[in-house]
């Protein structure tokens, strides 16, 4: 359920490790940050693929559950309203339906 937490923690850990290594090799300030970001990104692509796959699967499942329930509820509500309107139209006497019909324009 909370699969983003271990993935994010692993990404942060990889970044900090890469930053430490880059810093030990003498890179400072912005260069150290950029190199650590690149190195940790490449390492996470290879090392964290299983965590990333689990995280993306849980995100997709959650989106499909939300979308499915919302669309299903809306369709059920619309069908119920349509049924109610059809029943009301069938129950109305013919005279009331004739009164509701617009009058034909008169030729003068």
C-alpha cells in the first residue's frame, strides 16, 4: 500500500551515498550535487527496478479503483434517474401529456 516509502527512502539513500563518494573525490558545491544526482539516478534505475515496479503497480491499481468506483457510481445514478423519469412519464395520464405539448402555431 505504501510502496512509495521504501522506494523514496532508497532513492534518498543512494543520493546521499553518491554525494559522499563524489565529495570524497573532490567535487564541491553545484558540481557535487549534479554528479550525485546523475549517479544516483543511474544506480536507482538498475538497483531499484523491483521497488519501482511495485510502486507503479500499486499506483495504477489505486487509480483504477478510484476511477472504476466513480464511473460506476455515476452510471448507476444516471440509470436510476432515467428509470424514474420513464416511470413518471408512463404514469402520467394522456390529458396531462397533451397539456404539456406545445400548441401548434395559428395562421392568421
